[in-house]
């Protein structure tokens, strides 16, 4: 529309361009590194690259041009992290192909920490994530597939909480299911804080459901632009069944499950998922839909804690550059309101990272120099 208005000399108000720019900024940041977009809620996949290329010239934004042309012209965006609090989406990113990695190989995470949304298009996906690295998506939102509610009720499966990368409580949806607009109370989620700096990007959000008594808090730590640690804390008044899920892409059917010291691991040729603590690992059948009316089988990795009022999962998500890359090790301990995660990775597990954070979001003596922080990390490389 904006381009047609320019061609035919139709004047538009500055307010139009302001809102259009804001829309394009979200379009820019929601792109995965490979140039595709996630199929969040009732959207499809695809990309906005052609629109961003047009917008770069119309709105005099070289960063739009840069993304639209996949870095051939224009200038990289000034910020790698992005927050859209009204929509409830928050993005972590390692770079734009300007920091020693190819653009498609950059790390990316998008966090859903907002409202269900108006109408019937919002899914029951509070605290859902999607991640990508090394040329493509790794953990994905399955999309929508169909609006048909007839048996076998595919609409309900794709819209439900279990079809997203979050934690289910007693196999229930966060919001009571309806094909269209919800009636009655709905799940609520909000971002509690964001901290960026010193090699860490930390997001912390909370979700409440009208269906059960559990408070779910999720903290995401993006470490040194390389990998993620995710702490899921769930507190209820009565025993529950908690299931943490990660929906993988169809090409990752080579899932290997193993018990490891202090937890469990699920690995593919492209991703290693390690959960510290008492959790039973498993693999469920799942599906992903990149466009309306088509679906593809894809595995779902699950970690289950059963019969407890509260549960805590600390998950390491480590992208793997190749199938022969050794799986990382994770050890986690909690002391006096502080979580400490030791991550060993790399050839021969010779890289040792220590990541620490406060459980209540306050500050504490976390750094070696004695200074106070909400989160901190350090690295030791052993020869």
C-alpha cells in the first residue's frame, strides 16, 4: 500500500509511516537467522524479506534493507536483542552475520510472554519458546494446520498447551479449550525483568492459569551468544504431573535418550538437551505445520516430574555444529537462593562455564570480583 501511494502521489500522514515502521521492526526481529519466520499461533511460516527490502527504501531504514537482502546491502540492525512488551514477544540473537558467523548460523530465540490475544487465533502457549541455530530451526512452534474441529480434533491439538515448548500441568491446557474466542478466564503471562550485558541476556517471565493452582516462572539465560540455560520453576498447593516439552523439526528424528549424572539427556545430530534434576525423559509423536492444511511428523522430547506439588527443571539447550560434536555435561546446585550451573562442552569437554543467578531476581555476590549481580558467568578453558 505504501509503495502504491508513493507511485500515484497519494499523501499519507507521518503517523501512518510511524506505525508501519513499528510493524516492520517486529517483522525484522522475528525472522530466524535462515530468513524464515516462526509459525506463531494461527500464522504460517514463510518470510517478510521482500516486504523489508521495499520498506528499507521507502522508510529510509538501511537495517530493513540489510535483512531484506540477507546482508548484501544496507547496514546491520543496531540491536541484537528486541522486546515487544505489548505483543508479548522477546527475541535473543547472537548477531546479524556481522560478528564472525554466517547470518544463517547465528543463534536465535523468541519468547512468548504475553496475553492469549483477541479473537480465537491465540494459542494456549504462555512461556513458549522457539530456537534456531546453525542454518535452521531446532525447537519449533508447530503452527496451526487447520481450523477444523471435527475428529480427530487437529485444531485442538495444534492450539493446545502440549503442542508448545512450555510446561503442562496435569495434561491440561492453560486456558479452557474453545475452537474460537475464549469465554471466561484465560491464562495470563507477563515479563518480570530483562537483563542484558556481560555476555548474558536474561529473560524472566511468569504465567498463571485459571485451570490449576500452579505458578509457572521461566528464566532464560542466553550465554555468550552460544547456548541457553532455561530454569522452569513451578509451585502448587497439591501434587501435580508436570511435563516439559520441546518440539523438534522433522529432520531430527534421530533422538537418543540417556540418563546422565544428576539428570537426563536427549540428543539429535543438531541439538543436545540436558535437564538437571529428577525428571523422566521420553519421546512422543508430534507434528509441525509450516503452512495451512499440511502437517509433518516430528518428535517431541518430554521430561516428566510426577506426584509433586512443586518442580524445578534446569535445561541446557546446546546447538551442535555437526553430528560428531560431543554432548555437553550439566551440573546444577541451589544454595541460599542462588542457582549455580556448571556446563562442560567442546572437544574433550575442555571448556568449563559457570553460570549463576538469583532465584528471586534480586542481586547477590555472584562474581569473582565480589560485585553484586542478578546473574553472572565465567569461563575456564583447560588445555
